[in-house]
């Protein structure tokens, strides 16, 4: 599968009428933003709102010419927008406090930029792995039991004997499944990761 690079995606986003590319952008970044919001302590509902607001703000910034690839990475823009939105949302949790104490406490609860970048990368990688597993199932027509064996043994590090017992297969089969599917999963993950590579 060939996935649209970040450079191509951003270029195509400059056409506001291109609904397909906006949909692809939304599909790529919304789940990362939701996971990011959850890691900042927001509820599922608030994290979903954060993702909606961040994507809308980015759309506005792009249309108004405020976002330029040469002035910052896309992930940095989205992280900054999401951080500010999270701060704003968390300020409203305790509306009766005076502004100074509320803002100070909320700002103290939000991690520094370096930590936020790590959180973003972890969420991005989680989304990539989830999508890779779906593609692995679809592209290899692997049955659910085989995928369960692979998930438990290769991804969750459950001992082979326990996986074999739980899934009703031989221990040798557990190792064969891991070896067969690991190579294909790596290829899929590499392809999906390249879509998020901001140097492309």
C-alpha cells in the first residue's frame, strides 16, 4: 500500500474543496489527537472535542497562510494547538477559582514541550500499530485465532506455552506464526510510518 506523504497531503490540503484529502488528513491525525488529549487527562468526550478544535484551527491557519512547512513541523503545530486547547478546557473545570490561581494550577498540570512530543510520538505509534494490525488481517487473510496468537506472543509478550494453551495450538505453531507475521507487520508499519514522516 502506498500512503500519501505529509508534503503531498499538505499541498493538497491547500484546496479547501478537496474533500477526499481533508478526510485523509482527519483520518490520519484525529485518533492521534484524541489519544494525546486522553494522556493530558481529558475525558473521552473532551479529548474528542480537543481533536475537533485542533483540526479546525489547523484548517483555518492553513487557509490564512499562517502555516508554512519551512517554519515548523506539522506535529509541532498540532501539539501546540492541542496543548493550548487542553489548557483552555481544563481552566473551565474549576470556574470559581480566581484566574491567577486557576491558570497557574492548570499550567502546572500540563507537561513541558519535550514530554508532549514524546506523548505525541507514542500516540502516533499506537495508532500506526492498530492500523497495521487491521491491514495485516486484511492483506494476509489471516484468521482470528492466528492473529490472536501473534498479538499475545509477539506484541504482548505472553509466554509461548500460555499462548498455545489459550489458543489451542502447539507451542511450535506459536513460533511459526510469530516469524511469518512479524516480517509482514514490519513492512506495513514502515509504510504507515512514512506517511507521518515530516521530511517527506
